[in-house]
C-alpha cells in the first residue's frame, strides 16, 4: 500500500507546478528535495535511514511536504525507492558508494556529508548557503563531494585525485 501511495504522490507532484499569473497559468519549475531524517535532523547515514522528508519547492518557497518511510535493504533497492519519489535533490549525511552511484546514475543531485536540523538545512538550500562549512558533517575535511574533495591518509588531508 505504501508503494502505491508513494507512486500516486510521485505522479501527482512530478509535473511542473502551475500558478495563476494575471489571467494566464504559468508553468514554474518544481524542485523536489528529499532529506532522510532522524529526530528532526538529517540522518547521519542514508543507507540505514528509516524516514525521508520530501519537500516540493517552487520559486524559493515550499509548496508541499510529505514524510515517507524508506524501504529497500540493498543500495540498489533503496536507490529505486528514492528515485521513485521523484527527488531532484537529495541532502544526506554519509552515503555508501553503491547507493551514491545508483542515485547519480538516475540524475539525482546528491548533496552528501550534510548535518543539521532539517528546517535549517532546507532554508540553507533555498538561500544557496548549503555549501557553507557550517553544515559539513564532523570529521569531514574540505568540501564534501565524494571523488572531488579531500581524503584522510595518516591523519592528514590531501586532495583526491579520483
């Protein structure tokens, strides 16, 4: 039943959002943001998160939200669950490479290594401040893009060559 409800929600919200502009209906791009969460904060590990907040944003304003139960034990199944929700952007804490690969191959903009309260993180995304080091998970060094950031070796940071 949850899968069917999720599918219906995905279909209902996946089309561009429309609003009245004078006497015309104007199509406005919809950004669907998925944030796995735990106790009001971004879940520290996406691979084990039980719930995901799905927020629809249009013109910098929230137009809807839904709390979804995540399913799928393997990275591929969990990735399908998230992409089935129609997420354009996924904000998460730690993420395994197989799950990251699954999501990126489905054209989801994955923003890993983020921590903080959900409402603060959502506001930072809308304001263009999500890349601030304020939201970087503890223990992360440098910018957060896997394969593009820094890695630890022997207690030091070095630029990744991936």
